[in-house]
């Protein structure tokens, strides 16, 4: 229970279904530093606790700050230092919510963990679990859960995944939950809006000025501040070329302090290579029998799905070839893969090399 | 069956204390503001003065040395912030450093850290050894002649070890003659004879709810001649040292609780020591991979602190609670999350050990049945968490 409306309603639905005695609320203390909602996010924890009180269930706060720092924050900072842009929400789901919290829940005697994510879990007749997009296309969060596998899905529940956000808020209002009108959270939870990504990273790693290089001609176009903060595909601050068209980042080389920029076409690519590959259902991947398969790729939380072909290469990585050229995927970003036969069903994920 | 083994966090109120405060809550002719001048006020003031005299006597202080506060934490804040404010920064400009132990309660630690901010007093945090005692060599090193304030707790709140305050006092008086010596005696008052402690310090904090009084009342003993500035300003109550309308019912109940605590102390100490020793000895014998934190012979009777290898105390307190045992996993932050014990870290334990400690704390209402219940429950909980 983050103290937001989705997990509040998720808890309420669970209590309705299972009864008070079989549900406890848990809030994770993840970040020890300052955040937009105050130190230790006390206000959010209070909202979560008061909702739990109202539902008549016990509420615990678990302190996972050490793991969060080791698994999410430090890799985020270290990634930027070498020109990668990891998605901290995905790493938090991978290592904290669907691993550390699962272990804690199991040791306390619980069978499953429910979250307020907008996604659905379905189970086939032969007991295989599927991860399906949330019913509200604008709020779908299957992308940030795409790294879940059978073992985790077996113990996961997403009670609000079948509802639209409007329905979630209606339900919260109907139940009189204090979080009914609370705004959705935005951005990265450990970065304050007043400091931004640059301020946060600037406090934690040395930022270096670099040079802008024309992707086509190799010409030095001038200085660029803080190459660590520049992302592949970025348009902002890159200006226009002599042809009057916008320029995009095509490559960031942090060690060489070089940022290459080019035309929109130059910033596109036909494919991407993925490491840290996961499958929702290992046994059901078409790749287990065929050398390649078709899929649908989604390259950001609310990115447009695009048809692709997926092939396992010699290094064990996945080569994804898009049906048409796409804006380059920044190294470190997650690509979620969906099933062409059932475009709402996640089949797996990987991280762009 | 529930066994409440968290008396170091707060104690159930003693019946004497409840009885003492009820007439004031009901307003039976004595509901006045102790600062007024009519009959109702005079009665309230009389009650406060009687309570002050009684508490002063039990603590080994003079009547005028007792300042009532809203909590033990407030008493610590008044002691540290108030004493530092009362001594002007020397003409040279630089304020002298503060010394405290690294295992102080956060009421002291965070107040010292706040006072030691940039351009102000520096703070020297002195560590502890594995037995749970302040490092006296480190203390001697920290106590330079320019030190303004030293704060050393009388009894550690997590481990229960009684600190060598007499040695600390001698050391401070010799090496830092200008320093004010404060002790947080919140965990000492339920168990130890207080006058000998009061005798060797300048400032001493106590809290009513640790010895059967109500929550929301504390006191700071300010020895005569020790300058202190108010931290809370207003109507000038408590001889201008702490403003705010007196909590008459709470103050009266605090006196009743302390009085009963002192009267029964010998019996309580014997009985609770027996209960605590049985609990700890049996757990050490029956649960493999269990270690006791600190030197038991140096602890107050109510405290037991155990570390269970491979167990996360944050999960353990939840399962203990489910099984009917109320215990503590160390300090909680404002969000309610359990922090790794800074006390164990100060004693030189690693993070894992500091996150595997459980405090069972007993008090006057603890019984054999409580201990039996804990002995029934703890081994199974540990086994389950290790599984």
C-alpha cells in the first residue's frame, strides 16, 4: 500500500473477497532520503495506515531501504555514469516488490501479494499464468511488470487491473477512502521535483562536459554539458541542423565525453539487442522450438507497440528486429514483448544493450 | 494469551497513578489552572507543588530543581538546547564541542546533532564496547577542556546496561571542567536508586510513563547553579524555564507512580530479575544460534536483548505479535519502519546483527505466565523464520 488510490482500492477489494482476517496491509519504506512527499514519505504511510484502519486490517511498514539503495538507486546512478538509463521502477518491481516483499510475506505466512498495479493475471486451464494489460489502456502498467515469471505470478494478484482508473476512483469514493482524490504519483519516487534528475545525479556522481558530434559528418558542433544526463533518442537541447530539421541524440559515449546527434532518421534503428531476458512462461516461448518468432515490442511505459521479430543470438541475448524503424532505444531501457496472437498478453522482457 | 514484554517502550499505568489523576480529570473542585489566583487555581498549584516536592525527594533533588515537561524527549531537548543557549559563545567566536555516546536515545542524539550544526558546536560521539558500556578511553579522549556539554545516558534503552556515570562524571569534572553534564535517566528511574545518580550530574531527564505514570509527562532536574535557558517560551511557568499550562493530573500521577515504584523497588527488582533470567537462560538453551547482547550482570532487571542468527527482527516482531507476544525490534522511525539498531552498531556489531536483535522488556506487571508464553512461542517463531 503506497498510500495511493490504486493500492487502497486493491486492499478494499481483497478485504471484500477474503475477509479482514486474511489480509494485512504493508507499506514499504524504500527511500531514506528526502522526497516530494517528505522524509520517509510519512504522509503516504499515514494515508496507507488510515485506509488499512478503515478497512479493519492490520498494517505494517517494512524497512527495505538498504536493498532499495543497493538494487535500485545505486545501479541507477552507476548506469548513468556509463551512459545507461535504467528504469528504476522495473528494478524495484524485480528486486523489491516481487522478491524481497514476497520473501517477507511468505515468512509471515501469506500465500500471495496483491498490488495496485493496472495489469491482469489470468490462469489457463492447465495452470499456466498469463500477464495481461490492465483494462484501462491509458493506465496499463504491464510494461513495468513484464519481467515477472510464473513463480512470481502464481503469488501475485492485481485486483484493480480489471478496472479503469475512473472506476477505481469511483470505488474509492463509494467506500469513502481518504485517498479517493489523491493525484497519481509521477516520475521517479526518490527524485524530488525541485532537484530533478540532474540535481539528484549531480549530487552522486561527477558530471562531465562533452562535445556534440554530427553523426553524418563527424564534425564537432560544440560543447554539451553533463554527458551523463544525455539520453539516446533525446531531442531537447539538441537544436536544429543546417537543413532546418530537429536533431536527436544517436549515441552517447560517456568515457569519450562524446554525444553524437543526427536527423530523425539517423536517430532511428531497425532493431535492438536485449540482455537480462525474462519470459512470463519459459516453457511456452515459441523460441524454445523455432529459431525466431514474431512479437510486439513496447519500449517505454506508454510507448506505442510495434511489430517485431525476435531471435536468440549466439551470446544468449535476444535480437529484436522491428517491422519499421523506431527511435533508438537507450541502453538500459526495458523492452516488453507481447504476443501477436493476443496483443494484451506479455510474453517477456529484456534490457537494451 | 498475550504477554506484554515491551515495558521499556511504555508501561501500563499503576493503579495508584490512575487513582491520583482521576479527581483532576473529573474536575472535582480542583480543575483550575495552576497559574491562576482563585481557589481552583490554588488547589491545582498546591497539587503541582506537592508532586514536585515528592518527586524531588525521590530523585535526590531540591524542590526548585525539578522542571516539569511534556515528555522525556522534551526534558532532553531542554537540557541540551537550554544549557548550550545559557552559556554564551566565547569571545573567540567558536562554540565548544558537545560530547555524547553513540548509543544515546534519539531524543539526545538528534538534539545534539541539531545543536552541532555548521558554524556551531561540533559533536563527538563516543562508541561503546561489546558488553554495552560506553568506551571510557574514548570518553577521556573526547573530553577536552573546551567541551561545553556532555550527555551520557544512565541506562541504555535497548540493551539495558547501566552506564558508569560516576566514572564519567569524575572524568568530565577533571578533563572538561566547564562542561555541563546531562544524563538521560529515563530507563534508570524504574529500576535504580536515583539520588546517587542525581548527585553526580548537572541535568537529569525522566519520563513518567516508563514507571507506571501517564504518557505526556516528564521532568528535568536542573541542579542549583546550572544555568539554563527556556526552549519553550510563553507564560513563564516553571520559573521561566518551561512555559505552558501545567498538566496537573499528569504531574500528580507521575508523583504517585514514582512513589509506588520506589516503595516497591526492592521486591520488584528481585522478582523481575528472576523472571528475566529465566526467560533469557531458557531461550539461550532452547534456541540454537541465539546470543545475548551486552553484559547481563550490568543490566537493569527488566531488560533482555537477544540476537537470533539469520532472523530479521522486523519480521520477527510481526510473528511474535501474531502469536501473542509484544516485543520490540529497536527504534522505529516516524513512518513506523524499523531502523537497524544504532545502539548495536555503536557497540561494533555489523548491520546484519544489528537487524536481528529483539528486546524483551519486563516490568512490574510481568508474570511467570508471560515468561512461559514467550518461552512457548519464541522457538517456533525463530524456526519458522529460519526455514
